[in-house]
């Protein structure tokens, strides 16, 4: 498996279903073809898309490498690692916000918003731009006009709000989600562990922004997740932050607090830290250096792998604590684990590989590219869902307990953590006061006994309960988690048969109305966005035409009549004046004017080329 040149699909064939790894640092897509999953890439491209978005003042947003290139020149409008903000509140991401060069706030409902230029964007919208780029690149590489759908992966430890946020992002990108599956399960599929018969597998997944460990039981193609644990705020970004803090500490006597918080400096030091971390993966030491032309800063120091490992040792230890928790929950010992799979680019760090091998007592699988393995597994699952012959059944678990706040602030847990999904649980509740006609429900996720110590997923109110003495009403609440790990809640008053269906709108997530409003806004602005993109493309084309004309005009002047020469000059001058115009018709007219004016010049140049080609040759040689 890995990178291959994909055959272009016939446009009349059924639309493909793909697998997508929407990653913190990088994202990519894969397709099942020729009996195996393969990374989708256009000829000459890697297929890996940096998960970076740059919002421009005008024109379409930039996504991927072109966006990453804007990190230092336009830091306040360039967003990295947006996945860490998905489905989170401002308090959840305080550490990340402290090192970002852009402004982050939240709404009254706790929805994170990132201000870029004069507009605030949700993490779902920005992730949607990344998914849209993946969709467009995949269609271009495969030679198709659309997709049947996609299997999208998420960390096993993603909670309900984060999974809902992922589905919303796909909706913005116009992608039908066939299923959301956990990244560790996808990795196991990529290695074909479903075909090994049976066994217990540990999947250690350390990406750019998240970590999770899953213990799976595989038997005759059935994947059952026995336990999962992890940390949605631990990953390669935190390794980078260790080096960022080192640089800032050593520069504290040379730079003011304002300079250390400057957006350009923050992006420059983040990129420098990432380069040093990657270099230390294969080199015993490297030059940790940084140049910020705007401030005249030039700084460097040598950092050894040993020093780096000492600084990140506590972070790696946190991942092993989660491994112990997952093993305890599964009732297994390290000796009973037969296979260990490493997933995520951060597992390339030598210290991580050593510690994992020491912990489990056996060498982990590293044959596949850890950046690709999740997307490859998602493609395998997509193939199954659209009628593939591979017989696979995935049985994931919910990573955290789900319940309701009761009177006094305690939690009634309806679904315990590590419960196999999909699953449904019914629980009876009643009224607390006489003649109470409604009940407020507070849905929480977590393992603490008090609701205030757990994470709020949402709130809703059931009304229409007939007035009666306290404790007489019988209300049944149903929690249902579907195969994608998404939670819905329904409630029914039993004594009268009155019923209410409640759909939970997670805290820190978008409501359906908000999604529709954002989609409608994108449709309404589609023409102006297209026009802005067309204007930018035309201006680039005008610049190319101007440079080519100016390069050859002087040499060809003696072959042109005076009127033609003057007309070319006037057209070029019009091209220089069009620089600030945003009027599509005006820019198009100038482009066409330059093209028409330079046709005689093109003819002269072609004539010269033809003469040079036949010079000194006989007629029969031509």
C-alpha cells in the first residue's frame, strides 16, 4: 500500500466512495482500487494536504501548502491545527489560544469563533474548507465530477460535540458522510488485521493535536473495540510548543513582551520548532534557528535529540498512562496484546517508538506510512459500505460515559464509557414539584459524579407534562448512539402518552439553523466569490502577457508598423492601470485588448522561429 498512480475512472462509472483522514496537521484521501486502498493524488503531487487555511481580504480562501506559505507574511489570517478547536469551548482550548496570532472568542452558547479579517469563522467552516479542497483534488485526480460519499475518521476519544462538528464540516464541503469511524479502527483495517483470524490489537495513535489508544479484539472480520482512552489536547503540536517555549525563554532578554507576542514572531517560531522536531527524528542534533526580517531578528542554537527527549518525556509519559487505563478497562495485560500499530506522524519521534516498544514488550508495526495509514483504512471501510466483498463488522465504543444531571447536581449515567455502539438506553424520570409541567434536562459527558465537573453536551426542556403531584409523572428518556458515535435523545411522558422528540444540539456546536444560514450565505456569495477569483486569475494572466510582450517588443519593433507598435504600448499601459480594479468586465476587457494588440507581435516572433528552424536546410529536409 502507499502512494500509487491511480487509473482515471471512466466518467460514466458509478461515482467513487472515498476515505478521508481529516487530520490536525495534514489531511488526505484514499480510494479502494485494484484490490487495495491507495492514496489519491494527481500526477506529480503527494496527496497530502496541510490542514492550513488562509483567509484573504478578497478572493477565495487558500488551503494547503499555499496557505501555509502565508504563515509569516499574513499570520493573523492563517489558521493551523483547527481540528483542536472542533466542538470545543474557549476554556477547553486556552493553552492553544495563548500561542495563536489571531483573535479567538466564543458566543453566548460557547461556540468558538476565529476572527480573520473582518469576519468570524467557526472551526467547522474552516475544516469544511479543508474537506472541500480534498473533495476537489480527489475529483480532479480521479477524473470524476463528484463523489458518492466518504468515510471520515476521528480520534477515538472525540466526544459527541466533536463528532457532530466533523459532520457539519463535511456538510459545508458538500460531502455525504457514509460513516464516521475511529482512527485506530481505520489503522487496523489498513494493515489488514481483519484477515489475521483473531487476536488482540493495541493501536497507539499520536497525531498533530490528539492522542488515543484503543484496544481491539478481532475475530473473523469482526472488530470490537474493547476499550479506548486518550487526550484530545496532546500531540505533535505540544512537542512543538516545548521548543517554542525554549526559544521564547532564551529570547526574553532580547525581545519585549510585545515582540514575543507579535503574530509574525509566533508563526515564525512555530514553523522553526516544527522543522527542528522533524530534523531530530533522523539526526542526533540540529540547528534550531529563526529569522524574522520584519524585526531584524536572527537567532539560532544547537539542540540535541537527547535534550529534546528530556523536554518531551513527561508528554510521552502521559500517553503511556492512557495505555495503562485502556488495558485496565479491557481487562487485558500487555502480554495478551499480540499486535501494536503506530498511527500518526508524531510516532516517528524515536523516543515515542522506544517507549511504546518497552511498554508493550514487543516491536510495533511501522511498515506503513503513519501519515497515510488512517486514510487507507477509511477507504477500505468505504469500499465495504458501497458493496465491497470484504466482510468487515466494526463495533466501536463510546469513550466517555453519558448521563443527565439530577436534582442536587449529581449525574445519572445512562451509557457507561466503553459501551459498544450503536446502542440505546431508556431511563425513567419523574417530576420534583407538585403541578410541574416541564423538566429541564442537562446532558453531560464524563466520569465525575457531579454534573459541574463533567462536560456539558447540551440542554433541552420537555414541556406539556400534565399537572399532577410530585413523583407521579413518568418520563422515559432514551439515549441513542448511532454507528457514527453521534448521540440523540428523546423523551416521552408515559401516563398520558404525550411524546416529544428532542434532538440534542451540542454545546460548542452548530445548530441546524446555523448550518443552514452559513450554507445559504455561501450560496449567496458564490457568484461574487467566483468573480473575485476570476479577477485574480485574469490579473495574473495580464501580468504574464505584459512580461512576455515587454521582453520581445524592442527586438521586434522594426518588423511592426507604427500604429501596431503604439496600440501594443497603449494596451500594456491599460494593463498597468488595471491593478486596483475589482470589476470583472473591465479586467476581462483589458486582458482581451492586450491579446488582440499583441497578435501581430506573436506572428513576427513565430516567423522568426520558423526562419531559424529551416535555416541552412534543403527543401527535402523540411
